[in-house]
């Protein structure tokens, strides 16, 4: 490890952090007596903190972002070169990397044609919501303004995306929420809401149609879903689900918005999660893995049919998409994204993700056979979850503090894993794994070995 500062300077950094930095998702009271954690270097799958401790990162930067791993000099070089040549101009004008990345991205997404740049997943989703609302006003008399979202899904931290979020603890104390967002039931078969259904996938999809009929089809403009639910418990859709969802959207003229902020750019063993299921979306949003955290970038990708609805009357000064994202004009984002995509292609990381995902889910299922606290194992590619329960027969969720104790034990072993938290009251009980797409068999085995040891100690 090559620290960028001298060892004797570390305490000054820690004190500056303690005194002035407001961290994400953290209660700061403990920092009055303990040091905040500061990460100082990353290489491949490993990161080092300010104490010099090495960690194997099984959550790609804590929030499923660093898809191609740490320390990629070629991405840093691409960003540096672009910043020197042309760092920024508002995206009312184009840029070379913006045009080239959009072309390359669309080549991976048959049926899609337009890329709208912004700088975070929350913002990308807000753009899609605004497009749906504007289409409603311009083409449906303002009636088809409602946007459906799914229980347990997550779409961002802004007030609009929290309003479209199926994780009530995320939105708690931030209300009142924005109107016009309506929840549909989740599709987690392990937590079955339809025990008598012959096909759980069809039953879960038909529940969406029931909400549409209750609300009135002529009032529903969009349906926003993750292809695989992420922070709500890593939920893979049951067979038949997506085919029926697509039929329902077509039947009622509802625009289908797929949120790929987590699943996109290789995470599930395909370029995009929706591509496993034959879905034909109207909107696809993405962020995190687009540039693997080397620069801020997000994309709202649409079909040409959606795009055409914003150029139908050039004589009307209100007819175009009257929106801007300041840092959607930052040229570093698409420059990093181009190099990120080249790495995934040249190193065949999609195939590696599929292979290592099979190894990891196999390891987790072996742990399920060994540890009664693992009630369910699910996921796709290198995007996996293990739901912990206190009783397998009743499927009673494990107490959240004990789930967090497993995470803490792995951290003490030098392996960083995640868990659902501050999402679903009583159901923050799923361990989450999303190692970088470069993971090796040894990496996978070490991650699951650490979970094995942690479960043994915590539930001894």
C-alpha cells in the first residue's frame, strides 16, 4: 500500500474528518469516542483504511458501484486527458466522449436509442418521472400522471424518488411525500403473499393489474421497477412475472421504466438485468457501474418513440423536455464510462461475472445447508443475497442487530459485506454481496468462508 500522506499525518486527517465531515447513513454520536473509518487506497478487490488494515471488498465500494475494481490507471488517464482538453460544457451542447459513449451504450441495448446524461441514479430516475409527467400533459390531457412503483424497490434519495420508493424506513420523517406515486406489491416468493397461486410469478404480476384497475388505467402513465430488487432484499423475479408485466403495460398504454442503477453494466452477468427476461422497456436508468465510481455519471435511456413525443411541435416553446442537469455536462463521466466499458469487454468480465456468480451462489447454498439461520439464498451474477431467519419453519426474520453482528464479524476478519438496513421494518435481515466483476475463485471462497465463520460465532 502506498499512502498518499505520511503515517504521522493520519491523526490530523481523522480529526478533520471527525470535526467537519457529515457522513452518509451513519449515526455520528459514536465518533465522539471512536475514530471514523477512512479509506485511503484501493487496488483490485482490496481497500486499505487509515490504520493500514487491508479489506477484501465484497460490496464494490459499499454501495455496489466499483464494477471493474480499484486502481484502474487507464480510467484515471482517460479522465485526466479529457479534463485537460475539455472538462465541461452544459449538455445543451454535445461533447466527444458524450457522443461516443452514447453510441457504444445504445449498441448494448437493442430497442433503445437516446441517452440523457445526469450525475446520479436518483437524478436519472427523476428525469424519467418528469418525462412521463410531461408526456401525460402533452398527449393525455394531464390524466396519465400516476407512476406505479413496487414494494421493497428503491429508486433514490430525493423527495420524488423517495415517494416512488418501496422502503418505508427510507422515507420516514421526510414526508409529506409527492403525490401521484402508487405502490404495487412485491414479488418475493419466499415471503409469499399468494400461497394458493399456481404460478407465483403470474399472481404477483396480476396484482399490478389490480392496482391499475383500482386507480383507473387512464390515470396511470408509468411503472417503475428494478429488474432485480436490490436494497429491499436482492429479489429475483419468479418465472412468468416479467412476461405478464410487459403484457399489462402494453394493454393499458403504460410506459415501462426499468431502474438499472444497481443491476446495470454487467452486475448480473448480462449488460443489463432486464435483458435476462426479454423485457422491452421505454426507459432504462443507470448510474453506479456506468463508470465504476471513477467519475459521476448517470443515464436515462429512452426509445425513439419516447424521444419523438418531445419534438412534435417545434412552434410551441413548451414542447421540448425543459430540464437540465448541471453535471450532466461534465465530460469526465462519459470519458470514464467509455474506458470502463472497454475494460469489461476486453477482459470478458460479463462471462467472469456469470461464472463467479455460479460459484458464489453454490457456496452460499452450501452454507445454507450448514447454518439453519440462512432461510433463503437468491440473486443473479455477482449480485446475491442470503436472508437470515430465526426459525426456518415459520420464516421469522432474524433480529436486525444479529444480522449486523455478522457484518461486523466479517469486517473484523477483513472482509466487507453488506446487509439490508433502514429499509423495511422487521425485514432488515438479508446479507448482501456484490463483489467486483473481476472477482476470482479465491476471492469468492474467502468471502463465503468469512460468512461461515461469522455465522458460527454470532449464532453459536
